[in-house]
């Protein structure tokens, strides 16, 4: 991207101009042994991390738990197969699920969404209300080791408002009435981690 072209953008997008300039100058796209990487703060991250559709990388695991009637909160253009997509729309979103009765869903699937929510605890409490007893909450989240996804980074800027971690999530899920089924405290090949919890 030509930095000069960025200067021609409208003034109201000054923040996004600065973010794009940081992408140009702080993140370097490099090829090593025929593979694309992004270099940021002296670390190399695989090129496929820029492509979106994170849920594809955890689909097999999700398939072991997400069955029946369920929703995919934050589905964007890649909803979990068989789930009802919940996007960021005025009539239905992470904070507004009036189309679903309480205790009516078999699962709630959400991939790379929770980190975008300022009122994420409120959202999780709502999702919990919509689950049947015994229902599954399946979360797939960016791991803090992927520094280009951390809040304020050149890739996400203000788009990620907090950094989910196992240490923060597990106590809250217990308070919300979940039993832990499975989680990975480290990160997978997509620099993400998953949490599977069952509503008591």
C-alpha cells in the first residue's frame, strides 16, 4: 500500500490512517522457505493468520460438541455449519437475542468475537440464559502470543477491546454455572485457544 495514497483519505478517519501507516511501517511481509510470514517486533507470524475464517481451524473440535439447535455469535461471513448466524445487526447481536427463548439452545458457538465486546461479561451471561441445562458453550479466541491481534496492535487497533485468557474466563464461567469440559491453555497453529463448557 502506498503511504501517500493514505493521506488522501477523509480527515474523519485520522485514527484509521494512523493504523494503516503502522501496518505499512511496523509490519513487514516476508517470505521464508517459500512461506509467507508477517514480522512484527522481531517475531514472525504465519501469513494465514491475516485471512479470517478462524472457525475453520477449530471446526473438527467444535463438531464433537456443537450439535442440535444452536447459534454462532459473531459469525460474520463464515457461520458454523448448521448454526443460526448471529451477526452485529440492530435486531440481533451479541447483546440482543430476543428471537431465542431462555433455556432453548443446545449450544452457543462463538469464534473470535468475544474480544470485540466491551460488555463481554454481560454477553456471556445472556448466552448462558439462552442455553438449555446441559447445553454447550464453545468459545474460540485469539491467544495473547499472537501480538498482531492484541488490543492496539497495527492489525486490530481498537477493534479488539480486551485480551481473553483462560485465567480470566474460567472463574467467570464457573460463576455463570458452567462445568468445564475441555480447554487448551496454550495456543494452536492458528494462535488461538478454545474453551468448551457445559451449563449446569
